[in-house]
C-alpha cells in the first residue's frame, strides 16, 4: 500500500543506514586508538580484567628494579667476600712461612698486620647505596613477587639474604643489665638423666646491638661458659641459635642441646633445653646472665689474636686461619646463592611482564588488517544505504502521478 503518511521503505532504509554508521564509527575508533576495547563501555568484563593486569605489570616493573638493586647489593658483598678470602689465603701463606725456624717472624707478623688492615678496609667499603651486608647481623629482604590469589588478594613474596659479619672486632660483654634472658627452669640443677631449660623472652626486651647473653655451668668439676653479643638486626632466635651452636661446640657427649625457636620474636620465647644423658653426674650449677653495652664479635674476630712472632703463636695461627678461611668462603657461598636467586627471579619477572603485555594485547588490541577490510565494506554499505534511502524517499513523489 502506497501512502504519503507512512514510508515504510524509507524508515527501514534509515534504520539500516544508522546501523551502518554506528558500526562505521566503531571501526574508525578502533583504527584511531588501535584498540577494540578502549573503555568499559566497549566490553566491561575485558576492560576489568585488563585493567587489573596492567596494574600487575606496573607492579612487576617496580619489582624488576628492586631485584636489580638487590642483586647489585649482594654482588658487592660477594665480590668483597671473595677478595677477603684471597687475603686470608695470603695470610695463611705467611703463617706457613713462619713455621720455619730460620725466618724473621716479626717481619712476617708485620705483613699479616697489613693484610688484616686491608681486610678491615674492604669490610668498611663493601656497601651499596648505604647497605653493607658484611657488617652486623640480620638479613636483607628483597621484594621478589606479588602473588595474586583467586579471590583477588595480593601477597608480597620476598627473597631473604642473610648478612655475613666479616668484621675483625673481638666480642666483649658489656656491664649493663638486660632482662631478655630469663631464669633457668627448675632449681638450676639438671639431675642425672634430667633436663634443664634456658628461656629467652622476646616480650620482655627487644634484642639490641651490644646486648650480651652468657650461659655457664659446672659439670664433672669443670666449668663451662658460652657467650654471645648481639649484632644489629639480631633477634631472640638469632641469639638462641648462636648459644646452642656454641654449647654443641663444647663437645660434651653426655649433653644434648635442643632449640625451640620463638614463633614471634617480639612476643614469644626461644627455649634451649639441656638434656643430661649421663645417669650418674648432674649439672651442679646452671647460671645465666643478660648484659648490655657490649661489643659484637665479627666473624673474623680471630684475626686479632693471630701472632706468629713466637713458635707457639705460629703453631696456633695455622689452626686458627683455617677456620677464618672457611668463614669467608661460607659467606661468599651465601652471597653467591642469593645473587643467583635474585638474577633468576629478575629474569622470570622480565619474562612475566612480556607475557602479561601479550595477554593484554590479545584481549584489547584491534586487528587493524581486519578493521581496514571492514572499513572498506562499511563505507560501501553506507553509500548503498544512502542511495537506498534516497530511492525510498522518492516513493511518495510517485503518488502525485496518479492525480495528474
């Protein structure tokens, strides 16, 4: 039915043209922005996912920089430790020479003193951005990853590298009082076949640099004593571990020393338990002391006591230097392992950033080849739509011919 009031064909052509123009606008936006999802309006789900992924990429870029900084810090410590190891080997060579009778031991001792001063210089200089890993205690934590759970929560994951104190300072207990080490369990006597405990209470007092902890007892009429002065960064667990290690080093086969570390070093206690496996002899005295204001001993504190100016000193030095070399070598191994872990993690983070960017691109980037082909198609459709609309608009004019 022809009508001058309702032009169905023109209405249909107009709707089609509007749809073509809308699609054409979308394709032009994709070409101009390079994205098929530029705003949440384009695809809310994809936009939400990719925005979170972009935030993760930003975080991982910062982590990569942190890992590079941490790796450089550890590399400086490793290089310094290796240099110290070489100097200790040189000192060992001097000590070996001092074993002969026909040598000037005083000259050799002067050489050793110079090498020792060089070690001190390296220890003091081995810092990166103000952080020195071969002075003091504790550890350095390097942010290594952000782990996102299924519920969206994010947890920071860190790589820890323990400091290795290679200072030559000699340990010395202070004179002040410190309450962190508490009274021993029981009556102070570990009966034959019994146990005894020493508790280090983290809730009473934090461990500060210079705090001293000493344990002494008498067994089979022989007095024994071990002590440890805390370094910067040490905790109750650090102190307890050091004391247990020294107690084990006493070589008392009748005793076993076990450690239960504190779950929280600021509120809980670390407990060292003595187990007396001798059925006859009891520990007649078990004493403990906490002090403050002391000097923490460095890992190479034994260098200060090396003196080859006498035959007896030369013989003792030969044994002592082996332990010092092992200390330096062990420290180099710790730093080497830490540096390797940091580099591996940095390589992984770099690869992860690339993969995340690829994933984001797959979700939001426009296929410009496809968009170009579609643009051509839509432009043709637009021209045809305009012509169809024009033809449809001519239909009412044809009605006039009926009235001529």
